[in-house]
């Protein structure tokens, strides 16, 4: 487990001095051309073994669909670092599911990230920050530890998919975060919801227990509610607010909010 605070070197929102963004963009273009017609497994193997991709970690919420990509990673290399952010506000079911999946898939390098207690006490002493500023709460409990943990990597694997929103409709397998100089890898970019379900069924993968209870998208307990039939799957996230992302994904390399 890693406790991360304000004094931990983050690397997150600032490109390292001397970073050649033009060269990095060329690397990303090369990777996308090389794997354009490949499937998710080949893209994942390429990300983990291709020198153009560099040192890669996976970031997983162990949420509703996460087990599909986690299974793919486990089939390629169980030693891949898997970064799991424990905000200290997660459902108990998510914490239990994280342990169950890690054990079932025999993942050997799951790293639980938490903002350290001193930083939480300084910036959210009563645990009420979420009530007045959900963006600040996400930045403190999610974005901060993720940025800091990713400082030692050249890129990270995500479960983002094109179908999830219009802003992801042109999602490529490989992206560049300009301000960090890191490559983001999206092996499931071309998968639809039916592909995820079929993969989970075929491989008999365990479901997050809250999905059957009406939670198709699962985040922190205080900010996640059940979704009624016919509603958008993410309708239960920050219900009633103009907010759809926690901030752990980056726009032009910066940790900002974007459409789901």
C-alpha cells in the first residue's frame, strides 16, 4: 500500500524539463499505425513489450467492467503493476471485490494507493469536502495519489472505450498526455458493451456485487446512487450535479474533468 501526500513528488501535471513532445507524438503515431488492425490482447502485449511504449502500469477501479481488462492483463503478465485508488470512501463491496478479483486472477503486483492521513486532515479534516466541492474531493482523494504513483512510469493502461461518450468516439489505442509526456493505452477502445459482457461470460469472471443491485457504474459510496431502468448507466454518479468524471483521466495531459 502507498500513502501519498502533498510532499510526495508527483510528476503529474507538468512535463519533465527537456521532454521532446514532437518525438513522443511520433512514437504514439508509430504505435497506433503498428497496432491499428490488432485486437485488444495484441495491443496490450505491444504496450507491455514494445520499446516505443516504455514502462507501463495499469490503473483500475475494480468497478463494474474492470474485470475484463484485468483478466486480459493477467493472461499477458501477472506481474504488471495494477494501481488501485482507495479513496477511503469506497463501498465495502468494492474493497472486497478488489481482493477477490486480485486473488482469482493471481495478480502479483496490485498497489493500493491512498492519500496520506496528514494531507487528508489538512485539506478535509471533517470528511465533508465532497458536500461542498466534489471536484476538490476527487482531486484530493483520487487525482493526487494517481498523479504521484504514475510519476515513475512512461504510460498507463486504461479501460476507456469509444462507446462511452461522444468525446471518446475517436479514441485511439495509444494517446499522448502532452503535459506529462506519458502514453495512455486503451486496449478496449473498440469494444462495445456487448463485447465486455460476452468476454466476462465466456471467461466466467466474477461480477461486482453492486451491479446486480442497480449500480452499473460504481464510484465512491457517498456520490454513487442506483440507476433506474432506461437511465444512462452513469446517471447515478454525482447525481444532480454537472459532473461526469472524477478527474483521473486527462485532457491534453492535464487532470481535468471531462465528459464520461
